[in-house]
C-alpha cells in the first residue's frame, strides 16, 4: 500500500508557520471564484488549520454561516482554535467524499488544495454538487506542476529515498490540467465551469528560512523529511536548494495554482 501524506498532529502543528503566507495570498482568489457574498452559508472542506475559512468569514459577515470541515481530526482541532470564537462558525470532521450534510445545505462550497488528495475526486465533486443549493457555486484550487509549487515539490524529492511516498507525492499534481479539471466538474453536473490560473513569486531572505520548517517536521513534507535517515535528509535538502537556485542570499519561490468553479 502506498504511504499517505501525513496531516495528523505533528504535521498540523507546524503547518501555519510554513504555509500561511501562501494560503492567505491565494485564498481571496478562491473565494471570489465561489462568488461569496454577505449572509451566505459556506462549507470549507479540507479546511486544514482554517486559514481560508477565516478569510471567508470576512466576506460573509456576521449574518453568514460557515462550516469548516477536514478529514484530519488534528487539522480540525487547529481550525477550531482559530475560528472557535466566532458565533457563526462550526467545525467538523468530515470525509469530503461522503459528507454528512443534507442536500442543498450550502450557498457555496470551497476546497483549497484538497481535491487532489481525495481517493476519488469525482465522487467529491458529486458531493459538493449535492450539498449545494440551486444557483450555488463550488470552487477549488489545485497545484499545477512541481517546479511552481511552494512546499509540495519537497515530497517528490523525498520520494526518491522513500518509494512508498511516490504515488501520494505525484497525486498532488494530478489535477493540474485545465482539461482534467473542467471534465471533472462537468461530469459532476456543474454548469458554467470556469478555470483560471494564478502565479505569484514569494521572496524569502534565505534558503534556510524556507527549509527550516521542513527540517522541524512542519506539514506533510516535514513529517516525511524527518523520517528519513540523515544521509537522505542531506541529499533532499541539497536537491531542493539547487532547484530553488540558492546562491547564499535571498531566494524566490514561484507558486502557481489552478482555480476551477462551477454552478449548481
């Protein structure tokens, strides 16, 4: 059996420190794709630590309602820590392929960098369609290619030394094709399917600034990295350093996401 990427307690603990700046930059693009507006009832599935959900709260306002859900209890707990003070939020542990909510429960469904981890993304989209009210939209974001990813490129480097991770690491980029995304949405009976691509370059003061959270076990790449023997960790670090063009000073990391949305 292929090893799954780790989104449990240790991975969740360091997720924000590594990835928050990237998520918070792209979150508004995803939420605009879902056409969020005041007073909506929104489902954020695969919420992680609740970064996108927090941004959604600002758009739906105090009279809206937000349900943040994740398959990982550890991630859901982190989301509850972030969102629990808001009276119009509920946090749940949910399987995106078998949601517990009744038909037509939400005005919008959003899923940030989660759909490609579903064993059956098509089934997940059918569930998004089912729980949407007529006229509601679902919107997702996915990675495109390893060379334009922030941290998931590290999983591919690790997989050279941890072959059991190879299938899961490759799956991260499995929905990056515009044609693939459009086909999935249309097959799940969504209408008015729209696809956009956004790229941003993130500047960091040094390669060490970028890689330190991974060495500390943050996120799924960090948990896979710290499980390796020392010689393999050194080789992975060197490969990523070369890939990012480190010359001892500041580095730039180009990140590209594909966004897809469809109308119920």
